[in-house]
C-alpha cells in the first residue's frame, strides 16, 4: 500500500553547492533550531540554542570557518518551497578534525592503500511542517550524487532523536558500534552540545556500506517531484 501524504509539496527546488557558502549556514541555524525543537521535546529551547543560534552572525561565521578548514569533497543542499528554504544538508569527505597537513597526509595514505574516506553527512534538517513527505530522502539522494558511489557513508544521530535514527536506518545506515556513546571527552563535565547544566547526550554513529546502498534504499521510497539547480 502506498503511503498517503498529509502534505504534498509543490514547486520544490533543490539547490546544490560545492563550497561552504554563508547562505547555507544562515538557513542551517534557523531550520536546525526549529527541527530539533520539534524532534527533541525533552530539551529546552535554551539547550537547543547552544547548538543552533538563529540570526546569530557570530555563529554563522564560526560554522562557515570551521567547515572551510576541511579539504576534499564538500556538497551542500538547500531545499526551497517556492522562495522559502524548508530544508538543508551538507556532507564532506570525512578526514577528521585536524590540520590541513594532517588531512592531506591521511588522504594520501588512503589513496596509496586504496581506502577512501567516508562520505560524512554532517547535518540534515527539514522544517517540521514539511517532514514526512520524502523531502529529506530527496535531499540525501542529491547530496550523495557527487560522491564516489562506492564510498562508505556515515552520520551521527542523538539517541533521544529516535524518529531521525529510525529514518536513517530505513536508508540503509546501521549503528557502528552497536550502542550509543557519550561524545563528551569528560563524562563528568558539561555536555559538549547542550551546555553546562544539560544532561549528557548519547550519540549513535551510523554507517552504510556504500553511497550506492543508501541511494538504492531511497529509490524504494516515495519522493516528491522537484527540480535541481547547481551552483
């Protein structure tokens, strides 16, 4: 039986970019805040504002600066309903948080050994009113198209965000390791994401054997019609 959609998006455009532009992170701060507020109701808005700071120029600049330090492939998506941004995502070759020299060294070692970096989906969020209609799946499909199709894919999801966790599993992602972990370096210190007084979050690392596997699972889902613009 085909799934009945509560809302069928029209005039949907997916814009793909290959560099970390400011507009992406402006959208991310606003949509991310609204999406996480809906998906994680046990977290206060103050805690979520520690992660996403809508309309904060400083937060936007910091995020763009940190992302620009990555070398290798970078792809971002912003989904528009007409002129309104309703979803976004970005992914990159996962070479770790290290200096450019160490990143290049790691990539070179990988090329010699034939081991490719993961296609790491860093963030994906869709506004709550537009969820459940295949937009997120369409965004991931277009996000992963520019990567090598035999690259492994990975992402991270908080344990309390069960709807997103189950959604990733439907796309062919599986936990590695088999249990969520505390991403904080100090288990007794402040939470890395939500702030000093927040309960520590547990995080799943998710992995798919290949980009192809993810896109094959997406092909089984009902997606809205959309057009793609390339920047």
